[in-house]
C-alpha cells in the first residue's frame, strides 16, 4: 500500500483535501481525485518499477486501492510461481 501511495503521488500528485495517509483502502479512485489519465500514468509506473505487465482493464476492474493492490500482488505472485 505504501508503494501505491508513493506512485500515485509521484505520478499525479494529490487533490487538495485528499489525505492519502488516511483510511483510503476502500475509497474509489475517482473520489480520491484520480481520473483515467492519472491511473494510466500510475499503471505505467507500476509496470516499470515492478517489471510486470498489467492487463488493460486492471484499473477498470479494481476501483479502490485495496482491490488494485490485491490484483497487482496476484499478478506478481503468478510471475514468481511461474519462475
């Protein structure tokens, strides 16, 4: 979760009034001020940093930080298991 917060801030910053250090796990990305373009940038940063290819729909299917972290962790686990 800390990595996701850092990547969100580096890629798109944070809207005023949004506290990424608060309880945001189940808050929709739109409510946090992250539109599709910001999420695309976040996805690109995640792919580069972790060496993983994310499915095009990963952000459409996982609308909260908790769901996104779980999806990314599952992808990373699949890569480790396959190696």
